[in-house]
C-alpha cells in the first residue's frame, strides 16, 4: 500500500504534513524516476505550476530545487489549472509535469501531483518507485555540482497556449447565453474573462480575486449557494462553478438548482449520442454516480460502465476500451475527443455549446433524468482503511442492505485525501435514505471515531 501518495498525489496540511523538505524530496526523487529513461539522452524537461494558495510558492521553490538537483530543466508556469498543466506537458513535448494544488480542499492543505509525458497521472507502480527512493536509507541519486545542474525558465506564456486550445474545441461562438461563473478564487480566476470574452459570452464572475487565503472559501464547485443565488438574481440561463485547480465543473440551472457531474455527463453524452459521436454509446463513471443516471441512460440506449472512485480510474477505463466520455459526480468530466483529463473550463463551454445547439434550457435537457435521493456523510475516524475489520460496521451495512430489498444501495469507502470514512446510500425517499445512512454512521462513530 502506498505511504505518501493518495488518489490524487501527495496531500496534507502545508508546512506541517506537506513540508518544504518533503516537497524537495518529491521533486528530486519524482523527477529522477520520471526522466531517468529519457531516450535521446538530452536534458529532461519538467513543467511546474500551482494554484493560488499562500503555501504554493513555498512548496514550489522547494520542489523546483529538488528537480534542479538531478539536472532537470524546469519550465515554471506560475498559477495554472491542473488540466492546463496536463495539456501543456503534451503540447511542449515535456517529460513530465508537477502541479502544486489541493484541488477543492481548504486553504491550509496543499498537494503535489505528477503527470507523465502523456499528461496523465502516474501509475501506482511509478508512485511506489518514488516512495522507495524517499524512504531509502541513503540518497544515491546523481548530484551534479556545476555542469549538469538543472535550470529554470519562465513559461507563464503557456496560459495563452492553453486558452487558445480551449477556444479551438468550440466550432462557433457562444453568444446568446447569459452565465454566472464562480472561479473559487482559484487557479482559473485569471483565465475566465479571457476565455469567455473570446467566445462572445454574456457573463459575470464571482470569486475571481484570490488573495492566497480565500481559495474554496464558501465558493466554487463544493460551495455553490452564492452562485445559485446569483443565477436567479441576474436572470442567467446557467451558472458554472470550478474548484481550486479547475479540474471540476458543477453547473446551476436557470432556476438556481445545482447540476452535478452526472447531470452534465447526461446532457453532453446524450447530445453526442444523438449525433453519432459517443464512442460505443457508453459513458464511464464511478460507483458514486446516481442510480437515476444509469436508468436515464438506459432509456436512451446508452450504457454506463462504472469504476472505483477516482478520476484516474475513469481515465484508465476510457483509454483501455476506447470510450470518449466519462467522469465523476463531483464534476470531473473527461471529454476524450479533446483532452485526456478532467477539465472544468472545457466541460463548461461544451455544456453551453449543447444548450446553444439545441436551443434548450438545462431544465429541458434534464427532463428525463429522475434522480434517486442520495445521502453522503463524511465521518472523521482514526484509521479510515480499517473499517472492514470492524464487524459491527460490516453488520450495520448488511442490515441496511437487507432492509433496502434491492431498492437502493450502500457505498462505504475511505477518503483518498483525508482521514475520513465516506458513508453513502441511495433509496426511494430522502427520509428513508437519511435513516439508512444515520444507522451506519452511528456505528462507525462508536467503533472508529476520533
């Protein structure tokens, strides 16, 4: 089992868990593992970027020092979205990329995640190799002292290349649609006006003034209340909310209702299927997707393949079987015809494109999607990975599933980034589903609580 890497890189409280010392080691060991087999024998090149957290620069300097110490040329992108970095790694023909971000987590957290030359997250095997070097008794990696040391080049102009890429995925402008956009005071904040103005969108923005401390602070994809109010207040046709590193997109319909990743994939997937562009008539999601999503797809003749939780597993399934659309309920949506990773801004503009092409509102486009009530509770625990060893917890889950009698489901899993056990259930009504979850949570808290 991996010691430092979770489902989305190495993450923890900045300067306490994720320290500059750890960032240096990750840069040094990670950079070495990802570039040691460079075929042409030339100097390896790695792109580095970050979101808007105050700890980002501290970790960035330490990480870059580690990369330089093993002779890597660093292209410093500054503040960049995670999907933007992934795209630029491929566009520049770089050997790897490193993003410093804790995505939707609060400001005190930060994270470091690596991308290979293909712009994709690392395999477990690569992460294990990095961890072995970090924990080695002695650092035996190269230490050039003059010739052979790495260099740093400013590459903040990479943002222009990324914005141009996004614009080129849209065959026409998006005029005629009024939208409110929430930047989560995160990495997308400085890009939103450039992109949506170029696409001739009637837009206003909220939470696009990061100060290092306000990222995801009651805003963005995980906190849509203000966006919902603004959409209704301004009479907009929709709202779009990104998270701290803009790999997620959550929408809001014209009535102020939240539209999650399942709904977004249903709208985009249905449109693609209607035009013969949804490969194998299949959408890939995780086990967290709502039962109503699968049933709505079935009525349209579209299949739903499910993976374990994590957009990397969705991506792997899509690549392995040639699927073109997939994602997570949380708003990671991968439109593989354009990009091989979840991209919030790409998702947002393609959702708007469907609205313009069909002339329909989000409410109309989702008329056949009947969602099952779903309740998710995050329970703080001492050891999130030990829940299957607690017989009382297992018995509580079995009891609830027996009472469901097939009309619902339970999903219990550890968080990939925090010391939490996630307890989720779906059932015929909100009240019954809440009761199911409460029964399990009570036992988890008693048996495993902090």
